[in-house]
C-alpha cells in the first residue's frame, strides 16, 4: 500500500478540524493511488493524538498515531473487502457499525473509514446511511471511493465531497525521485502511472508488468519495422503465455494503440504507454487507423473470452491469426 498522502484532501478538511466544525461524513473521491486512505488516517491522527504539536500536527510516534497509521486502532475501524475487489456483504457493515453502541476507548472520537465504498452494494450503503443520519457523538465517517457513480445519491447528499487529485507531471517526477526511482525509468513510470503516486509505487515494485511492457513495446516496434502485424505469435507464443500474462498484456496493447491513434491527430501530451514521443508520432502517422481500431477490438474480444471457460491456446491462436490479417497502411 502506498504511503503517499493527498495533501489536497488534508488541506480541505483540516480547517474544519481546527475550527471545530467538522461534518459528520466525508466522501473522498479519487483515482487509485492518489493518497485518499493516508489522508483519512492522517486526519484521524489529528483528531485522536494526545501529543499534537501546535495543537494540530499529530506526533506520529505515540501508540495512537502508530495504530492509526497501520489501520489497527480500535477507535478508527476500517472496513476492507475480504478479498481484493470482492463485494463487502451487508452483515460486515452491520458488524462494524455495532461499534457505535460502545464508547471510544482512548478519547471522545470514533472515526470510521470505508476505504472501498464502491464495493458496498445498495443494501449495505443504506445500512450505513442510517448510521450517518443518526450519528453518535464524536463520530466521523470517511467514505473513500475511486468511483463516485457507485455511491447512492442519498449517501452523497449526506456527505461533504472532497476530491483527491493526482500530481501534475513535474511533481510526479519529484515524487518518483524522492522514492528512489532511477532516472532512466522516470518516463516509463510516468506514462504507466499517470498522475497517481500510489500506482507509480505499485508499478515500480511489479517487475512482471515492466517485463510485459517491454514485450508489448517490442511487438509495436516489429509492426513498425516490418510493416505487418504478423509477429505477434513470435513475441507472445500461444503455448507459453498464461491467462494472467494476457490480463497484463491486453490493456497495455490497448493503451499503446490509444497513444498511436492520439498521435495521429497530433495529441502527444497524455501518453499512457509510449515514452518516446517521436516513435509514437512516426508510427501513428503510418499505422492504418482501421487496423488499429480492429486490433483494439480484437484485444477486447480476447479479454472477454478469458472470463469464460475458453481454451486459452485456441483463443490466443485465433487472436494472432486475425491480427496477422490486418494491414499496416491504409
Ligand atoms: Zn500521536
């Protein structure tokens, strides 16, 4: 998990802490890795730490601060899915809200953190809504989500919305240097992680993704050099590639295609796969738009097939054959 904390979120809520006019519920919205959780935990520390400096800065070293930072403080319950991405059942929501019937142990605050609100279905959100509408004294709810559209309008209307924004490019560069990213990988991590510091950290740890990126890059280079799509099966041999590798490869291939299509129309700024602007522009200008779109669709088709019980070898071989039939230039 990323240690990055969204300062924007802290700055938006801190004045209310200082002036003792906190709302009962905050909805913190932002892409994965933009520091929502670290911000919520920090604010919980501000509210609970007994050794604050200047009255507002948590000490960071007392047992309260440490436990909050680790997500283990009894007065700052966090509700996580049992498995990554899995829906959180209503029973677990009820269970955590039962804390409301007891007094906080170390102070007069209880701060609930729901780090993955989008994993709560309507029944769970409605259960939570009842607690938000009738809060116990000193209770604050921090609801975090990557996808605001999955939050019931009734919940949204009860919460103060705060956005967790990613970092602009230059600040991302600074952040990456700070966390020890090698100079020669800066551009690569920037295109792969966009403005999300947490995703950048994740990418830096994930050698498998970096290796896959190399392969996809090599494929695009062969398409460009040979003027044909046929070498896909050499780089991704159907007999030697796993489902998981395909789940890495296919979205990257689509990101690359999007970069190329954008470059064709002169949009070179916001790339999500290629670091080399020149290559992207050269290739974008010669690659058939029709074939690019078709390859994009084929990759979506293959990804959808992976969700079913399809035979991996024949699905991939079919993908290769269809791709090989594409022409490079219009
Ligand atoms: Zn402290």
